């Protein structure tokens, strides 16, 4: 499959989102860059979290970016895959726990 809906080259254009609203774009990037600074969590840990979240929200640009970033920060493929499984477990669990709503509704309607 040579063509995808997402063009990998567009990731490099991310900074250009400020062109149509410079004030808000700059505020976003100020925030974004601040979030990924060293803090209580290391930049490495934040990169691994970002990779897991990227898979959860299914953003191919973020997956590309944080896979590369993670490798540069020394995150192993095994750590990446384990983080992905954590994200998958949380996403699956979130879907299943909403089944309680269905069960409550069925129980109410069957009364």
C-alpha cells in the first residue's frame, strides 16, 4: 500500500499551523514545549507516555514522531511495545466498563 490518508511528509509541516492564527498557534507551542521539558517526569518518560497516548488516539503523525523521539532517548522496542499494551489494556477496559451502563439500562427496562 503506497498511499495512505495521512501523508508522512505533513508531520514536518506541524509548525506551520501558526500561519492562520499566529497568537493561538504560538500559545499552543509554548505550552507543548513546556509540557515536554524535564520535570517530575523525565523527558524520556514523557516521550514513552506520548507514544502510548498516540496509539490510543490513533494519530499516525504522533506515532511516527514519538517512535523516533523515543529511539533517540534510548527507549527500547520492548519498552515501546509494553507501553502500547498498557494503552491497549486501558482502552479496552474503558470500553468494557461502559458496558455497566448497558447492563444498568437493561436491568431498568426489564423491571
